């Protein structure tokens, strides 16, 4: 085979499908993990990815990327680069490392499931490379985060976060368990590789890499660029899987995508929205979060739906409306609850920053300005204690994030509720409620951070008890990134 041209043997090696004689097809691909979508066996054998790679090529490419990344890391270890970075940008790094190692670790399981239970040999071959990719992503980010630990103890959460019950981690784990670990192979291909990776994280990494280089963080920019090149390859598993499903009807793939697009949007707004509009230094902001979503994600998503003949999600108008305010409301809540975080949130509301926010979001000052005016007044008058909350928030039983509403309305709407088997579930919006009602048994047993408090899991049932339950120690607990300098 080494003497043959690649084109002479590649298709045979990557696409070795066969009929089973000693076991049944359903025994090889049990529906619980492989998925059951009434697609004939032979149809799966048409599965074909556009980016084809051999194992030899894969190893050579990955070796070159690792050599480049580790060379940059080694060269910068003795520099003063870290000390020169903006505190808000460092908050973005801490939030990213703590939150993103979780999906990288869990995605290993999702890719492994597809590499065994994908219904075509070519698919299993591609998923195997995806498994190696996700293993690399988890390991390299753990290594880089560990390298920063001696400079800032909050980077300890690069490794620690996944093992805690911090509220943001619970939200991330709930989403990625739904998408990766508790999913069948077919749904994982649609929801992970097509919806999340093609629609969100692939483009997020492009944006974060550009922002990192803009603020001078060469180490992180190199790291995230290296990860993005892997994402863009194994993310293509979703498209051929979707094409095959669509031959047998649109309802199932439409629901799979609609469900996970909304769930991805929720966590994306929390992590990326805050980072782009509040944590990135003003002089280095290339575009607002809304502009980024409109240019890269919305346009791409609409184009993909048009190409495949699918409809826009039924909640599309709600999604477009939330681009104007949802992540701003989350930011206000996150900053207020800063002691519950493993990073220091940057308020990002100095006079110049407020002017920028108003230019990008025409109603920002009317909707959010009065709240920050009050925060500013309390800080200037040495009443920091008045900037902290006194009660626990109501948390959505689907996305696991605090329920927030548009600030300009006189009275906040009550949470959407569902009574199921004697228990009342609260939801932040109709799409989260809709996802729960699609399959209540899938979500009904889970307890949000507030549910755990009410159920007696958190003792004592106080803020101090909750911090201990979440693993937030005094040296880790978040505070304002700029030490409140923005208020003066």
C-alpha cells in the first residue's frame, strides 16, 4: 500500500461497510445509542464528508500545530506579557478556560459514540479523528491554564470547574450532557457538529483568536486558532448526516436543530456576549456582540437553512429581539453576583464604554443606564454592600441560568411554568419551556442550584453555605475586575 497513490486506496480504506452475518444490524447499532430515525441501512452508506484525511496526514498536521503552539508558549513563558494584559481580558480567559474544558471533555464521549455507532464506516472514521481532536483540546487547554496558575489562583478553575457545583458550571454541564453524553449518535452529529460547532463555536474561536491578537495575547490567540482548525474539520460530520435524514422528512432534523440552537444561544450569550461587549478593552473591540451574531452566525445559519430547505426556528423573532438586551441583562446579574464566580467580571460601564454601548444598542442607556447609575452612586459613596443582592434569583429549569427580563417594562413578567408529576418547573422563556415539554422525562429529575437550596442540599441555606457548596473559596471569589475604577 505505501507504493500506491493515495487516490488508489483511500476510498476503500475509509468506507469499508459490510453486511453482518453473525449478529443482526440492530445488535450492532442499538437504537438507544445509535439512534432510530427510520432511515434504511443502505442510505447511510452514501454518507460522504468533504474534508478527507488519512491517519498519516492527520498525525503530521497535528504534530505541526502542536509544535507551533508549544513553541509560542515556551517563548513567552519568561516574558511579562501576562502582566500587561487588561484585567477585563483576563476575566474572559478565566471564564473561557473554566467553562470550555467541560464541553471538550464531554465531547470526547460524544465523538467516541459516533466513532463506534455511526452508521457508516466513513462517518466512524471521521468521528475517530474527532475523538482525538477533542482529547487534544481538553489536554492543551488544561496545560495552558495550569501554566497561568502561578500568576493567578483563579486559573485553578481550568481544571477544577468541571468537578464543582458552581451555578454556571451546572448550566454548562446540563447543556453538554444533553448534547453529548445522553444523546444518540445521529442526534449528536446534528446537534453537536452541525448546530453547535458549525453554527457557534467554530466562529467563536475565530473571533476570540482575532480579539486575542488585537489585545496582545499571542499565547491564547495561537492556542485558540490551533483548536479552531480542528473544529472546522470534524464539524463537517453534521452536514452529510443531515442530508440523509432530510431525504426521509424534515420534522425530526428541524426539531433537533431548533432545540440545540436555542440551548447553544443561551450559553453563548453568557460567555461570548459578556466577553465581547464588556470584558474586551474598548480600544480593541472590533464589533459588538450583536454585530458579530448578525454577520457570522445569523447569516450563516439562514444560508444553511435555505440551502437544506429547512424553515427558520419558530422562535426566530424572539431570538432576534433578545440580541438587543438578553446578554446585557445577564451581565448585570453576573456582575451583581460576582462573589459566586471564579473570575472577576469587568463592569465595562465607564462613560466612554457607555457611549460605545449606546451607539451599538440604541436602547441600552434607557434600559440599563439607571441600574448602573445606582451602582455608580453606591460605589462613589462607599456603599459597596448595596451593590450585592440580598436574595437568590429564580433559575430556569431548562437552561439553568437566572431568569432575567427586559428592564424597560414596568413589571417583570412571571416565569413560564409547567406542572409535571406534582412538581412546578420555572422557565425563562417560551423556547425553554417548549424544549422541556418535548421530552419532560429527559429533564424532569434535574435540580437547579436554587432547587438544591430549597431541597436542603445546601447547608446552611445562606449565601455562605451556597458558596461553600459551589466550591467558591475566599481567594477564588470574584470581584470587580477594575477595583471599581470605572465608577470614578
